[in-house]
């Protein structure tokens, strides 16, 4: 039981929320080149198809697990606080501002 509690504690420490800066985009409006992704903001502001994604300043794309938090932010650069889900390259956003 002590080992299980220690493993859970270590796992939760490694998965702390982080400050991030990037673009809120729909997956249909993400452009990719060999090593970098970017959001076509005019497309994202109009296009309602595709999943909500976060494209960070380094060009990494992460699916947003709670898309209701980004409603009205499509195509905009934002700062936010979130936690990555390493199992499926998605993130849970706690707050968005900017």
C-alpha cells in the first residue's frame, strides 16, 4: 500500500500544470512543415470543423481535452495553464487568458 501511494505521489508531481503560450486552432486549420506546425488564424476564426487544438510557440500540436474552455478563442494567441496527458498527446486547460 505504501508503494502504491508513493508511485501515485511521484506521478502527480511530474504532471503539474504548466504555463503555456500558443494559438487556439481547429485541427482543420493547422499547417505543418517538416518540424513545425502553425495555425492559420483567419481560417480558425471561421472554420468550425475539426477538433480544438493548442499549437504552442515551438510548433507542437496538442488536442484540447476540454474544448468548451476555448470557446470564442479560435484563431487567437493566448496564454494558459494546463496539464499534458502523455498517453494521447492531449491537454487539459485550467485557464486561458490573453
